[in-house]
C-alpha cells in the first residue's frame, strides 16, 4: 500500500512540492493530498504590480485545482490541528487525515493589529484587497508626503519596501507630479537595503531620485489622528499617506498545535528542512524559522529538495539532497531591476540595475503559472 | 575574556545574507521578555558594527561579542 503524503498549505511551497512529488511517484507508491483554506493560489510578487495597475487580480490569483497535477488531491478546508504524536491532521469540518509524511507549508499570517493604529492609519499591499485599497489611495494622491515603513520583522520579501519606494518615484514622475510629492522611506536597518553589498547601488538611486530615508526606524505605533508614525528607537515622523509592511506571524494551526516558536515559525533544519525532532515532518516556505528571506524563490528551491528526498525515501534510494540556502531575487524599481542570486556559501554579488532584468521579471510573472508552479523546467 | 553568559535564545544566522543577522536580532528582541538574553551567531563582519549600534540606540544591553572560528556570537539583553 502507498504512503500518505499530506501537504498543509497550497501556496507556492506546498504546490511545487505536491507537483514535484506527483511527477516522481507512481499512484501505487503514494497518495498526495494538499489541504488549503481557500483553494485560491496567489502569486504574491504580482501584488506590487497590482498596486500600480500593471496587473489585475485575475493575473495573480488562480484556482489551486487548476495548477495541481491530476494525481494530487485537493481538500479546500482549514487545517485546525496537527497531531505529530498520532500523525494526524485535523480539519475544521471534522475530518482527521493520517499521514506517513507531512509537509508544513502554511506560510505567514499578516497581523496589522500588532502595531497600534496601523489598521486605521496605514495602507499595505501584502494581499489583494489591501493592494487594491492602496491603488485607489495612490490614484487620488496628488500632493503631500508618502511615508513607507516596516511594522515588524520578519516579513515577506525583505527588499519590498525599498522596491515600492522606487516604483512610486518612477510612477509619480510619469504622472508629472513628483515635485509635489515627498517620498520618505523608513528602514529598520542601518542602511536602506537589507543586503550590505547592494546597498550602495540602491542608495545611489535614492539620492539621485531624491527619495528621503531614515535608518534604524522600526515602527512601534501609528497615530492616525496626528498622522504620525513612531519607532522603537524613539523617533516620530509625520505623514499624509503611510504604507506600512504589516507584522507577520506563523500560521494559526502552527500556534494551536504548539509546533512553532514565539512568532509561530516552525523550527526547521536549514539543510534537510525536517522539522526539528521529527523524521517524517518537513517545513518549507514562509512557515519555517530559517533566517533566510521569506520569498517564493526560497519556497521553490526548498520544495524541490523535500520532494526529492521524500520520493527517494519511498523508492528506497539513499541519496538525499540538501537545501543550500539558494535564493534568486529580481528587485524592480519601475523601469529597471537588480538581479540577485545567493546561497549559504555564496554571498550576493554587486550588480547594476538593468532594464533587461525587469523584462526578465515581467516575463517570469507570466511564466510562473506554467513553469515553476507546475514543477516544470525550472 | 570573561566567561560567556548563558543565553535564553540562540539564533544561528551564520551564512545568511537577507534579511541578515541584525533583522533576526530585532525580531528576537521584539518577541523576548524584558531581561532575557539573546545570542546571535553571525559570520557577517558588518554585524559586529551594526548590532552594537542598534542596541545602544534602542537602550538594550550589549553583553559581549565572542569571537569563534569563522563567526562571532553577539550577546544582547533586552532591557525595556
């Protein structure tokens, strides 16, 4: 009888793992099931483009069923508890599913309520509804001060706030109102960009385009009435429109199953991607506690490693892959982009912004659905 | 060198570049209780400059930087 592989979460990590496993294993070797709360798959790098009207919701949201290999079963329901002692996942509707292998791909949860005043006083673009609200607000905004900050760490895609600052600058210039709008970026770090070797290039763009910035500004609270944002470091800055990356936490099912650390992130081995203390439970994508960027690229490479290793084990092979920390990232500034590639052993190299990298990203945004998500080619 | 303190939480951020060891420390400090001691392992030489700077700006306490083979353990106490 085949093994039961349960994957909790149908984002990029869970989907790529499921589709890779389906390609490697015969039906009689394993049954593969994805449990997903919504049944919708969101291509989150597209949220930036949605905010600026370059993509529509239909471009970045698809039915999970349409992406999954036919050999993979999809259950649209919420996993409410993972019982690792009995090897069971409990669902909201009451079903209990036994697993031989479990892949936790439950992603990150947005928690704007963790920053006092954020819900009332700030916009963000980390889901479709909020990105559309920000889009409307930006379309109406014609003069004043736009402040961009980070409400908590970790958050998905560390370069995203610097990316939206550059994007905003470019779009406002195109609208010929840049001289009426001040852009002020609040970085949680002592520099603008998270990666030190790339920071001088981004700083050059900020200086040239007159994007103001304050470093060491970790947002503590927002005062929506006074239109001020305060930092842990003790500074206060006023705004007319505030864009704040919301704090992130691990998924509720991880917290409720007592599988996470204080932030709800799953303690995971950085090479094997096994959940610490378990041999048949893996964690991939944003759900892990790994100190690497929470990004689709990391999720993609992790999913491939875990799928290879589970399939090898089921087939009785001994060769096992290790995740090497690989991340590939294209940071788009609106008209040009920076291409970054790094892993545990190779730091990112300094690179100039080029339009060709932007073209690569725009092409990838479309190809994602037919290649990476379906575990084809890449 | 004085004896290394016992940490309540140890973060292994060696050989990671984005978001980097300081961001991992900020996360841990936000999650910690006042008085708790956090250790960060970092192979990034910039951490030895950035972390003490942030710690002094935010009123926490740098307990020490302990050099190891190819990395440093930077130990910080949450003060407020």
